[in-house]
């Protein structure tokens, strides 16, 4: 069954293992996103966890990773090396990668059509949105 399921396991310590595990369609989507990032700087795909939760997966090329940093779980007072000055979401190709990942949602879910606020019946909008204020 082709379900576009991709699991990412991030290492929790320096001596633990990271892994990418997925079905064929998910891994092919990841491969295409990686190839796009290597060619243009940005790539993306849309995949699912096994519980059915979908997510956009952005892949961005950053030539100088020494300055890029991640956040740690439950981090309240960040401690960074002096060189770590750029958060992951601020890398040059991140926004383009997110856009491509969201566009791929349409390929994985051909029936998906984002609901625009104007598409909902007016009775469903009562009390919500700018016109209610």
C-alpha cells in the first residue's frame, strides 16, 4: 500500500543513531526534494506519519552550516557557540523549500483543495473573522 509514510528519527545524543524510514513513495518524494535542493537550493515534499498526520517536509541547501543552529527540546535559555548565529528557519532557501513542500501536498492528495475563507457558507462564518469585529 502506498501511503507516503516517512518517519524521521533524530539522534538524542552524540552517540545515538538517526534514521529515515519510509515507504517507496515517501522515499522517492524525499529523493526528488533532495535533488531539487541540490540543483536549485530548495526542495520539498509532503508525507505522513503512520498515525495519518501529514506534514510538509522542506529541504534547503545551505553552503555554510557552521553558522546554522537548531533548538533543543525544552530549551529555555539557549546556549550557543559563538559561530551559531542563524536559526534553521532563517536560512536563505527555507521559505522556498516550505513553498515547494506545500505544493507537493496537491500531488499526494489530488483531491485536496485548500479552503479559502470565501468558500465557506456565511452561516459557518458568523462570529468569526474580520467582519465580526
